[in-house]
C-alpha cells in the first residue's frame, strides 16, 4: 500500500508539534507539507527542537496534494482555511479546532464528531472529522458508558485539571512559570466551551430527550501535560460496583486505548500515550469515575491520528503504540 | 509582660518545624522546650536546616515548665502524651492532631475546637484547644458563612487539592518525587477523616438539625505547600451575587486573616502566610466558593499560634504578619 | 523616632512586589508612594494579589517627599529616572538595577556598591546605594572571603542556577511554563553581565592587582525562587578544611544573614529569607564553595532593605527576620 | 527471523520498567521472563501501572531460556546473580549495573563497555555488555570527540544535574517531594562513582598515557527525568568554533542518536527519547560543551536496547524511535 500523503496546517503550535512527533514514526504516512502563515522556509526541527535529527522537513505554503490535511489552526480559523484554500474534494480533513464539532456541515463537507470510542463506525465511513476537545474527551470517556447504558439519571459533577500546554504556546500571565509553578486556580467556572460538545454527544450516545446538567469546574494545573477528571453522578438504584465495572468494561471492550483500572489511577500513568485510564468507585449513592488522558495526545493529536487510522482502514492503533514517559 | 513559655512536643515534623519558624520571631514568646522521642540532644537547626543561624535550641526530653504546649505528635499520639507526661493543670495545651477535635473532654481538660473565625470568643476563654485539620479549615471557611446565614439548604460538593507536606515527613510511594512530580491523583474519596469535624462544626455554626451531606474529593497535588478548595452548593432563591458577597464580608469582618476577593484567586497568593482567600461566583443556580490556604500555616501551625494569641489575650495577628512567598 | 518615608518607583515588577511584602511589615517604615508609568490609580494589592487585605496603597505618579526611593526600574532606566524627576538632594536613592554598580558617580550623587557583607561601614556612611545583582551576590559571598584572606590565587569556576523570577515578569519563551517546567538550559555562557561587578569588587576586597578570571556558566532552573551557586578554585598550599572554614566564619562573624554550614546545603533552606548559606569542601587541590540565596530577597529587595537599615542606622536585620518557606 | 527471547532480571525498578516500556513495542523481541526476588506472581502492569492494557506478563522466578538477559539489579548484585543462576553460556547478558564496567572479565565472560558511540564494532562482536552509567554517558558524549581528536589537553570541568529517577525507586529524604521540589543540592562532590569509567574510557578512546583530571560537580535537580551536563576544558591553540563543530559532527556522523545543535539546547528536547544533543561554544580560551540525555533511556535502558540491537545485528535504532515528550 502506498503511504498516506499528510499535510499539517498550522503546525508551529503544540498540537502540530505532536502530530509531527507521532507521524514521523507512523509506518503508513508520508508528511508532504507543513504549512504556516508565519514560518515559511523554517525547518520544522528549528521550531520543534526535540525533532533535531529526525526530519529535514521545512514549513512552507504549498499543500502538495495531500490525501488528508490536519488543521491545527486555533479555534475559529479552520472555516477560514477551508474557504480560502483550494482543497481537492477527495482530500480529507481532520480538524483539531472547534469549528465543526457542534455543526459539521460546512462547504459541502460533513465533519463527523471524532470521539473514536463512541462513533467508530461513523468515523470509518466519514470523509471529514471534527476532533474532540481535550477536556471533552476526558469527561465523555467517563460519562458515555453510563449514558449508553441508560444509567445517567441526574446531573453530573465534574472537576478536571489540565496542564499548561492546554493553554497554547503563546506566553501569557497564567502560563508564566513564576505564576503557574506550585499554583492552582479555576477558570471558566461552569462555563467552559467544551460543555456544548459534551452535552450534545451524551444526548446522542444515550438517546436522551434533553441535555443533562453538567457542572464543570476546570482547574489550571502546575504541570505541562495531562488531564485528570473527577466525575460523579447519582448512582442508579440497585447497581453494585461490579455492575458498574461491567458497564465500563463492556463499553470499551473493543477499544485498544481505554482501560478500566480496578485500582486507583494517577494522571502520569497515561502521559505521552494515547491511552485513557478510568477507575470507578461507588460511595454514598454516588458513582464516581476518575479519568486520565494526555491532553495533547488522546485529547488532541493522538486521537486525530486514531481518527485517520479509522478513516483509512488501518488498524486503529497504528503508529500510536507510544512509550509512556511514566515519570 | 513576661514572655509566654512555650514547649513544642514532637517538633521534628513539618508542623513542628513551622511552629519554630513562626515562634522564633514571635515577640511575646520564649521557646523553652522542644521534646522528641527520637532526637534528644540534636540541635533544632540540624533537623530544620533552614533555621541555621536562627536558634541554638536543641531537642530534649524535659518540658521545662511551659505556659503552653503545642502537640505535634501525629494523630492518635496526643492522648497518650497527656496520659504519660506530668503536665501542670495550669499549663495550656494546643493539639495539632485530631485526638480532641470531635470530643474535647479528656483527662479533666476541655479542648475547644479552634477554628478561630467561628469560635473566637470560646477560644479566648478556652484553657485548651484542638486545632482544626488543614482540609477542614479550607472547606469550613468556604461553607460556614452560608451555614451561619441559614443559606445552606442542600448537599455540598467539594474538590480540594493539597500539597505533599500534607502527607507528612515520612517518605513513601505517593510522596516520592518521581511519582508525585507532574502528577494528580485522588485519595480517600468521599471518606476523608476531616469530614467528621467539618460536619460537626457546620451543624454548630448553622444551628442545624442534621448534618449536611458533604461530597468531598481530595486530590494529591504536585506542589509542597497549599490547599485549594472548590466548593459549591445550591443557591438560595432570590439571592444575588452581591448578597452572597455581603454574607462573606460580614462573616469575616473582624478577621485579620480571611478576605473575600472580588476577582478570581490562585493558591500561591496565600502560600507561606496565615491568610485565607475566598472568591464566590453564582452560576446556574449554584453558589461556588473558591478557598485557598497554606496547609501548614492557616491549616496547622499558624492557626495554632493564632489560637495561642487569642488564649493569651494578645492581638490575634501577633507574630503572624508573614511575608508571602508569592512565587 | 518618626518612620522612614519610603517611595518605591516601578513597583509593579517582582522586586517591587518583594519590597512591598517586606516593607509593609517593617516597623520603622511608612510607604508614602508607589510610582509607575503604567498603572497609576490601580491598588497595589490588585497587581500583587497576595497583598489583598494587607494594604490600601494605590500606584500613583507623585513621590510624596520620601526620605528614600527604591528604584525597581529595569536595567538602564534608573539614570533616566534620576534625570527626569525632581528628587530632593536630601532624599536617598537605593537602585536595584545595574545603572550605578560599576560607576557610582552620577548627577552629583555617589552610589556605593551595596554588598552589605563587604562594605558595611561604607554603606552606613553612604547617601546612595547601588544594590548588587542576584548572581553577583551569591557568587561574591562565596569568593570574597578568599580574596580578603589573600587566598585567591587562580581562576574561579562558577556554575549557578537561578529561578524564573530572575527573568522578570514579562512573559517570554523561556519563562513559559510549558518550556521551563522540568527543563534546564544555559544562557549567557561565560558572558553574564554580572561578571563585571563581581570582578570589580573582588579586586577591591582582595586589593588585587588584576581582575581574576571567572568562568561563569549560568543555568535556567525549573523553580521560581532561589539561586544555588557552585564555586571552586585552586586551594592554597597547606591550608586544611578547618583553615578554610575559619576564613569564612571570621569573614561573616558580624553578619546576621550569612552562615557557614558544616553539612551540605540545599537551596530551599534560604528561600523566602534574606539569608545566605555557604558550605565549603576541599578535594583534589580545589576548594569548593556552595552558596545559596533567594534571588529576590538577599539577591535584590531584601538586601536593598538591609542597605536601607544600614544607611538609617537601624539594626541591620530590622524587618528582615522572615519566616522561611522551607518547602 | 524468529524473535529474540528476552529476560529482564530485577524488573520492578525504574530501569526495568523502562525496558518493558521499550521492548513491548520492539518488533524483534519477545519478553519471555521477568524475574524478581520480591514480586513473583504479580502482574508487571500492577508494578508499572502505566502498562495497564499493554501486557499480561507477570513477574516470576524462571528465566525461560532467554537469548539475552538484561540485569537491572542495583549495583553490586549482578555478580551475585551470575554466580547463583544457571545461565546457559550461549545466553548473552547486558548488565545495567556497574559490576562489570571497570573490569569486564567475570565467570568466563567478557563484558564489553557498551557506550555505543565509542565502541560500536566491539559491541557488535561482544557476547556480553556492561551498560554505561547515566552521568558517564552524558559526560563522555561531550568529551570523547575531543579525546579521539587529540584535543584534550587539560583538566575537564563538569557540572551535571540529574532527575530524581536517577536515585532509584526506594523513597528517601532527598527524593521526598517536599524536599526535592524547587530545590537544588550537590552530592558526591568531586567523587562520583562514574568518574572511574569516564576516565578509563577517555584514556582508551584518546589513547592517552594518563587519566585526565575531571572535576565533577553532580547536582540533584527538581525534575524526574533527564541529565544536563555542562563541560569545559582549555581550547586547543588555533582551533575555531567551526573546527570544533566539525570534530563533533565527524565523530557522530554514523550515530542515529547523537546530534550537534548549532543553537543552544535545553534538556527537555531529549526527554523520553534515546537521543543525545550536544552544543559547543568557544569562549575565553575554553571550549564548552552542553550535553543532554534522558537518564533512564540513553543513560540506561534505551542504550541497553541499542546495545542489544548491535549485538543481534539489527539496525541500531530498532524499537528506539521514541516519541519525545517535549513538555
């Protein structure tokens, strides 16, 4: 099989960098273009300096007839990119921004919401994909099995903490090391933009009549990579912990990346991998789910490659068996 | 006025160290003894090495007739200490463990629960004090004003994250740097031992008929000092944000250490101080309170000194105007 | 005695913030002005948010007839400030920048180089002071006793690591949390701007004929506060470790802030204090000195206050007995 | 080709864990045994919890007839292991401890010192290999090109900082998070045990008459992974920076893992990879080399696999194209 010709648009940021790090070692991919508005002519390894010795690729302006384009453009810019570039209809698009997550119909394309574990078959048939948000991934992986099992009966309480890479590469006050080191703070309390895609997909997966209430407290963490989500909701009458564990194990039985741990989890167990770890406990009438992902991989670029694998009928985990950093 | 003769029992640990750091600069205190079961004869500055040049005190076994003893003994050992040491009845005791928090009557003494902001007059009259737990302090400071105002009408949702010093000086798996750095995990989910003192004092302050339900998710944070608590409960009908702010400002009007911030807070704003910062927001029918303290100071040794100041009729903030580390 | 009227110019940055944190609790000081070009009218506690509840002071444009002005203006701006402001001749100036360190004669004033431990009497008589740089302080405290004792006979090898606050408040690539966390890098290799003041003062203290060669490798550390310097040079014939220890103890016998530790030191032992800790070892013909300070306190604002205390004939440690953060 | 049957002895520690993380994805390897004295019967993924879902392997006591055994036994235990286990003569051994680095002749075997870049052909022919130390690798990669080029004419000054994983899994005072976070300290000043293997190999590579003097200051860093070494020595007369760069580029021309960066480097650029980055500068008569590796990969388990690849005539980088964590 000839290699998939991949273009990365907007690859100077964090998610673009992760795509290079993953795709340079993907056995079925050739990166044919890395476009940017700002750094044309600059070697990729000069921007992502950990890639010294691994690629001679330079940023440029031409797409070079790719089979698929990954858009890493910052939220709101993807539509503009589709409008102003002459992209062949046969070229697939995987958007890592939020432009097509809530409404996937655009410019004659239909972007499927690409949470791999909830829509695998749809993604396999999709021409274009809207990659989910990072918090949205961690939280949905904790909630969807309940929704699918008809066991989501009350509002959902979520507190989730994210690394500094979630805030992007542009330096600012809350990503200054002197501020962030050893610090914790709340942002976008009860109003994070990922709530909309979370609720929409819960309704779809659970075939619900109405959106559930999700109370979401996002925290800024003093680490660079990772998301750890604490999620709980009223337990259903009569279900035991074993019943709940079975719901989760069944839901993820076919997933190569999502695992239920019988013991408590910690965030670093998934950092620098495409895996998600879940752990459930039952207390005082509440079912609690801890969920951990790497925000840049399963929460962004890894899941985007997982989507590409599905779309191109490759084994889902091709190029995604990543060595955990663990420490 | 002659100085208060202070003994510190069990001063080789973190809360003992903080007592030395605070009391060495307290204008009304003379530390007359630092007892230990393990390090008799060892200079205090050899155990707490940041104190080099600040004290010639050595650990020993004699109490030296103190006016007050601070017990920093680890939970469960305080009762034993009282039983086995010949402490004069006139000598006051401030216990930093949890032995007397739920039931203060012991060995002819009555330990008053020493959350300064909720029981200032009782503490002024107290002979002995049970110092509150660190999480218990951060969470109660967020909840008590609502309880006192009769506005606590539903269960309370709490997620709070603590530094590694909360786990004590003895090294273990979850305080190993290689584990804890850049990591987040949950422990004692919905079952933390501070829940009992929290509920008991809420009932007292709010004159409630029954204990409120408090769902508490404790997180291990990847920092050494500080607690950041996120607390929310159903808002009362018809109360505006301004109404809530007034409830908090009124409740803490006489406190030299607790402040309501109109803007969002971050944990480091209180680190290395005896202060607590609170911030309230109103969303979707919930009142949310962010609360930040230093776990070792306002959450332990600082509050213990604040209690001593109250008991000895000194200005409440004597020796506690500490320079914030801020970064 | 009436209080010293203090103005802080350029107090929105890190060293300005530290001056507020120290001086608000200084018993002999009244802060009468905090000037700024950018934030006039803004409360100091809104910029330095850890000061909530501790001061109602606002930034402004008037100096309000101070007895002493601290200049926290960024390097190169101090001269301009002196030129363009109508400062009374009687008003003293303590400059925290580097404008007057190498040449103290300016605008009819003579700025004395204010490394307190090497020029205490000169500072007591000085009208104006140029406060030393942070690296310059840590390194000189390690080297000066040798120079003063006539035992500096060869080039000096220095590697020193500093916290992110050393790079200032303005965010940039190398202070972005995602870059700096868990990272180490070199900057200004063998060419750091503090070398000039270090060499100049070594010559003065040692009454040397020529500047010593100082090979200085500055490292960016992944922490916010502190400097740890590793310094070594050829040992003098025949001197034992005890001889060297005596040289250091004698040199700092009158200092309330500099201490020789017989055991190895770690940086956090001085963080959030005005102390310096030194430790010497003798190996393979080299005398090695480890030196640790807080870059913002002994390396900047704390030493500036120490200089003020000397200039105003207060006890040198007034307002500078700071609680270590320790963790 | 049939897969290489690999046994890992002592795989519960950090280097053992890294071997699992690497070898589980190595295309030519089958892990047939993981022996341990303490955890027989326990799943590997229960000890190395990031491996949940990636392996069903359990720790055991049988070696299961491997083609090669990796010894991860802690220094001093490897000889004992060879003595007490009935290892077939045909089975190769790669020792990650220091038992055979200085003297490779033992029990009828000859352990070749396995710094891949300095002894590639010897390793290809070796039956057994002594894997170099982590500091030893970082420092030698900086120094060997000079030695090989005959340009090492004076003593070498080294300061290198290492992560907490370098200290092993057993918790202790200096790996306690509360101690290590935001802290820097020196250990084994001028006397680190890696100096012997460094000097021995420099002599060999440079064909020197005598061991060079190497002044080595090891620092404990406040991060988990990585080593950053700062190395300098007197420059040779007449050599330009370009001359030096050519020496390094030539020396590493055939290496898939060692690269000279023209721009300054930072440690995280190599973390979680088997790469080493070098950067050279010329100042004041000194040639300075910055060198960065991941202590657990190029400094231990990755280099061990690189050695295995060489010994089994596989492409040197098989299974070692690891995604950098970068942040």
